[in-house]
C-alpha cells in the first residue's frame, strides 16, 4: 500500500499536473477502500506492464495530450459464502457442500455412534464422547442455520 502511495507521489512530483483524476489515484483509492472494508483479506494488486504516469500525459514535442486506455477492472476472487462451514462438514464426515438431507442423516448416525450414554461405565470414554457430541451438535447447528437462512 505504501509502495503505491510512493508511486503516486513520484508521479505527481515528476508531472506537474493535477493527479486527482488520474488512473493511479483511482486505483490507489480503490485499494485503500478494499483494505479498510475487508482487512482480513489479502490485497489483490495486478502487476503493471507500463511505468506509472498520470492518466493524461502532455507530449512535450507536439504540445498535445497522450492518454492511456483504462485497464480492465481487476476484481479479487470472491470467497464462497459457504467456505466458513468447511470444517463443520469435515466434523460430520460428509463431503463439502453436501445437501442438507445427507448432512442430517450422517449427523444422526454419528450421534448414535458417539452418544455419551453408550460409554457410561468408563469415565474417560464418557468425557471424550461428550466432547465429540458437543462438537457434532455445534457443527450441525451452524450448517442447519446456514441452510435455513439461504432458503
């Protein structure tokens, strides 16, 4: 981010023209907005082939302005809205993005397998089964909530 700011300042100092409407300024502004709105995501910056200059550049020999074409907008890849549930699907031992009926069926079978009442005579197994059951319940409830809000 500071590299981009330095490039803009160098561009402004070298070309004595109003840079507020230049392409470099607009791209830096968009990058700053992206950073402020989504600080947890990495910055996506497309490498440049041409050197940094103002959007309109005065040709010194002919006293005309040479303009650059605007580059295509670079959109960062959008995260999958279901990505935060990946670990929950793994906890329930189903494939990622499985349909809700499959998840529900697997959840019930895992609950039968790890239910604490099956291990009542062994305190150590009882504690571990309670922890597993708690994790299964939390994972299933998050997936269920996602599917309810989506439909």
